[in-house]
C-alpha cells in the first residue's frame, strides 16, 4: 500500500515538473479529460498475427506546442504533445510469450495530437511517433529545454529474456479517438547465466495501430 502511494505521488510530481522545467508553464488539458483506449498494434501493415492490444483509460494532464528535433538536434517542425496517465485497469495484452499482460496501472505516457487542418494526420503522427520511440527524433520545448519520453515499461523475465516497451499515444484532435505506436525491445537478463554470457539485445520491433 505504501509503495503504491509513493508511486502515485512521484507520478504527480513528474506531471508538474516534467512540463515546468526551465520555468516553462504548461497548459492543463481541458477539464482534465479521461478517455477510453481499446486498440490493437501490429508489427507491420497487414500483419496477420494477433498484435498487441492496449486497453484501459488515460487521464490527459497537460499538452502544449513543442518543437521536433532530428538526430542532429535541428528543428524540423512542431507538434502539439502532452502527458497522460494510464488508469488502474490499463494493460498491454499479447505482446509477450503466452499472452501475459503488462500492467500499465498509474504509469505516465506521452501523446501527440493530430491536426488534419495542418496536414498532420494520423499517418504523419504515426511516422513521427515511431521515430520518437526509436530515439531517432526528439521533442523539445519551444524554449529549447529537451523533453524525454517518460515511459520505459519492462516486463518480468521470461526465462533469460525480458521485454521493454516504449509507447507513444496519438490522439485525434477532432474525434478524440486514439492510435498507438509501441516499440518493443527484447534483451537477455544479466541475472541469468545465459544472459551474462551473451549480453546483447535480441532485437527490437515497432508496432502500430495505424494500417
């Protein structure tokens, strides 16, 4: 119980501090929206496998216009981005062996907002989100303070292997519907003899609900 309270407190502090670093004031999301998620992300367009299903709710805390930086830290555009928090029931299903769900309860997550009027639709947002999860692009406040992705969800070990996930949500500014881009890493665990012997990543994949 104490650990849960501490975790919630740290998350709330992160919501404030993350968007107010370097004296930057963030705008609260209108009426602190709580919205439903139920989507499936696949490894590639047309993939016939089960995919990863993301379910639950998110609370939208803050959002604002931010810069997009490429690998050379040059500004290549701007986008509305924000910070949300998964509900207690939020889970990621089907992304790990045996279909074991990953509990996302109370965790923070970044989101992008599409704007069709600015030619930034779901496909453009999906391409940007994929680059963000792979760390080839970054976000930064208009005042140049960098914005790091807040989530790096790690599963319990499956034998000598563990799974790490980075998630970026994409919210349609008109319909309030959602897409997601999920970057999945597989790595050997250092505590296992096999993991210590091999000590390298097993490979990564990027899944998206945008087909």
